[in-house]
C-alpha cells in the first residue's frame, strides 16, 4: 500500500511548508460553509496550497488539506507529516 509520502515529489522548502501549515490553521479556525455566497472549501484549499508556487501537490495532499480544514484535530498531524515528506523527499 502506498502512503502519502510515496506519492509526493520533493520540491518545496521550509518556508513554503510553514506557510501552507499557517494557512491551513487559519482556514480551520475560520471556516464556515455558510460564510458568503460563492465561497467554497475549494477556494480555501487553493489559498492554502498557493505558496507551493506551481508545484503540483497531488490529489492526496489536496484532499488532506480539505480534511484538515474540516476536522483539524483529526488530520493536523498527518498534514504536517505530508508536508515534511514533500519537503524532505
């Protein structure tokens, strides 16, 4: 069975990792599905992953960011591990 670490290339640095984590934390603390018309979890996901600047994080990390926003206590540690894996290769 492949893990998220097996599916991610190494292309990001520490500052990108920290910025994605910061944005995911802000999103998790402020997310409300009914915040405003046209606002979506996909918008939040894109904002969180924007610091990766052209690096495709892959579907597993995209899903994990959304899961972390919706349930941070359950998914935060896995998001940190995935970003470290992406950074360290």
